[in-house]
């Protein structure tokens, strides 16, 4: 997957039933979201599986411990606990963030609860106080404001307000949300410095799990004395168990940054409620634990399942009722009772059709408690953290499934399955009715143009009003006419892969698009007022310095011509499930052998004979892109963004202009 921040449509997690409790028909299933995922909206895996279970008559509930952990720590009670920990440590070498926190503690304490309410949309008038710049204590994070010019984009004096260029005179709420987000980030820095250096809002202790060949680092962390983060999570886990009284607990782990907390949750359940069986599933498991051979994982989880969870869950419930032997489980790891070795059971039964998985439900999740933060001023980037979006899939898998950098061999990408537009819009209407929210983020790897067209027509036919955004491929099927239709149906933004911005490399990676085609498609979206975000990549096999410089020139021209408004460069990572990882010889590279793997397996290093210093080039790419997004330096020599000497771009300065003219003349 080229977008580390995207949501996998593999919303799987496995629920299990304890052998020594009532029959599976009478059990209660609790699905948990572990820290950390998102603050502004629920991660959808529990909503999918809970909706499916309820459609089959099973008592199912859900809880979001990621959100609850943040709300517990980022409160007057939580800040007092943090301060108590700092005072108890009595360290004479406190960092600047800790010193500032302690010096301004009274102000931090008095502001925190009201600021959280403001970010939840419950106290909008507080924006006036926040914007005064005297209500919130301003720690090191606020120094980022210094990079903005105090003159607005037209060169007019704005009275010294560094953010007027971004928000204007009517952006009071947005400006206050940005200040409030910086305030929370300062507190997060204190948490890292004083309590747990692994803490991140979306990537908590990620290094303990991501592509870790052995379980040892995670086992060591789980055996260590609990810190404030751990004890708070333990309290929240026990509160959830007490409230819901489940027989079965499933934990869905979408990302490596959720794994440590997921195991801490399971550890608490096993210690305090050994009669409850726990189970693990989700995107991280589907991607990185496909060769799981570590018995210690089953000290925490009784079952671990791969890929979509609906069919494995039904099989497991049948087994626990005594209606199916363990050997006939579906895509499920277990630990053998005698040998204590890990065994993989898979009867090979087909998955539940996408049309029959039911409608996700957010019932039981604290919808009004999520926080709309604003950490990045770019209007496209903010969609990931600002606003309450109902996450839904248009289709299962990817209809293209050819890109050589992508994990196309995995089920959540490789098994494409569409659904009728009427069924999709039925789900949309049901979700709007339940949540009261009309914003949708379609989380497909690449939403099919045919399906989007049918959905848009059905939305307009029924008069359903929503706002939506999604990830797509910049293919020629997105004509100006289709873009206009999608905009009319509520599309506000799209993202897609321009990747290396080189026709040679786009062909090598089997992307199925060209630079000129991307320019025409993105301009068609932009012309109807839809924001366009481009995923960009560097360091792909055989990519030269010249390729990289030319790529940035293409990107510059696309910003200059209004094709795209946002973008992000990331370093290419080879994964074992991608065509590059499976057939490196086809891409001119050789893989560095992995050590023996019993736990997580995903990223793999490779040797590229070009020997290019991609890290150095990445600095220039990101610097140039950041300025382009702010309309700065679009007329500068492209070489000026790179820290070292690079060749002149070979791309004609009017390449994108001519590509757009060709579209107009077509």
C-alpha cells in the first residue's frame, strides 16, 4: 500500500467464544478499537463486524479505547496525574517541554477541559478566547507559527496575525482549532518526555511491531512495569468489560501503532477475567502476521485470524458450539494444546459476499466525543483529522490490482467484488439516519469509476445529500462530464497516485497511467471545485537523480496549472507481498535476506544498483512540495530545492500546459 495513512477495506477482526461459558448463540461479543487510531472519527472495523453480527442475530457491542485513552489523559484529572509523575521523578535534567508544562501548569489545567469540549464541537464560542492568544499556554509547538508571513497572500498588512493568509477574516473557528491542536501537541510532547517516549496520537509504540521478525521486543515491553499510559488503559479496559459483560472480546488492529496497546488490553483481560476469550484480527494481522509461528502471542489471544472476518467468525462460532471440528476453522491460527506450537486452520470456504455483509453500525460508540483537530493548514490534509466522517467501502478490493509496489497478492486488494448502487446508497442512508452525519470517506484502495458513477446517479435520483471523498486511480474514465456528476453528488475531494511522476517508471510499476493523463484528469476534478491530493513516491527501483528532478518539475507544473492542490512524497518501501518483493529481478534489484521470522513480516530492504542517495533527494522533494502547496516558488529553478548539486530538469517548462491543451482540443 503506497498510502500509509489510508484505511484498509479489510475491516476484519475475529470474535471467539469461550469453551466454558454459555452457547455461542447466547454470548455477547465486544469489539474494541485499541490505541491509537484517529481522534476525529471511529476506525470502522468494529462498526463493520458489529453490524454483521447483529444482522445474524448475535448480541454484539463495541467500544473505542483509543478515543477514551486520549480523553482520560487530556483532562484536568489526566494532567494532574502527569504532573504528579513528573514531580515524583525529581529529575534535574527536565526537557524544555517539561519545564514549560510545569511553569505554566495552572494555565494548562484550567484550559484543558474547555478546550476538549471546543474540539468536540460543544463550546464554539470559546474560539474567541482561544484566538486571543492569552487563554492557552503556548509551548514549543507554537513556534511553528513563526514560519508564516505576517502579510497575507495579497501582500496586505493583516495587523500581525500570522494565520490570516490561511484562514482569512471569517476563519475564527478554524484558527482556534489550529491553536487548540498545537496546545494538545505540546501536552503530547510532555507525555513522551515524561511518561512514555513511544506515545504518538496515531502511531503508539509502532516500532515494537512493524516488520518485527520476533516477538521479543513486544514481550519485553509487555513485561515491563506499567507506566501512566498503561495503567490508564488498564482502567479503561476493565471499565468496558464491566459495562458490557462480554463472553467474547475481539480486538481489531489496523496498524502497527495499535499493536502494543492491543496486547496490553488482552493482557489485562487475561489477568482479571481469564474466563473471557480474546481474539485478534485486522489490517496489521492480515498484512504482517501471515506466517505467524510465535506461541507467546497466544498467551494474550486465543485465536488470530486473517483477512475478512465474517466467514472465519461464523466458522469459529460453529466450532465452539460443537458443530464444527477445530480443523475446519477458516483462516485462523491456534496454539496446539500438546505441542504448544502454532497451527493454521483453513477449510477454504468462500467469504461472505460483499453484498451480504450488512450495514456498518456505530451504535454504542461515543460519536459526539470525537475531536476535530487541525494540525495541518492544507485544506486537503485536514480531512484526515478534521470532521466526523462515516467510513465506508464502495467495493471490496481493487479493480486494477496491478501496481507493482502494492500488496496485490493480499485478499483485501486482490479479491475485487462490487455491489449494486442501490445497496450502497441503502447503506449510506441507514448510516446517515443512525449517526446524523452526512460526511463520508470511502476508504477503497481505488474506488472504481463505474461504481462511483452509478452511486452518484443513485444519490441524485433519491435526493440524498452527502459530502464525500475517496481515493481513486487517475485514469481516463474520469472525464470532465463524470467529474461534474461526482461533484453534483457531493464529492468534495479525491486523492490518487501520481507516484514517481515519470512515464518510464509508471510503466515499470504497471500503474496504467501517464503523467499527461494524470494532469488532464486532475484538472477535470479541479475545474469543478473538487480538491485533488496526489500521492507521490521516490526511491523506486532504478529511479535516478534525473528521474527525481524531473518528477519534481512535473509536480511544480501541475501545481502551477491548478491540477492539484495538495501532495505528499514518501520513500518507497518494498514489501514481501508486492510484485517487487516477490520478483525483484523484474525491477533490477536484489533483496537483502530477512532473518528467521516468527512474528511480523512485511518490509524488506533491497539493493538498487543505481546507488542514488534518495534520503538527500527526499529533503529537496518535500521542501519544494511544501512551498508549492502554499503557492511559493513556483517560478524558481527546480534545482534550488535540493541541498546538493543536481542536473537540470529535462522536462519542457510547458509540458503540462500542452497536455491540458490537448485535452481542450480533443
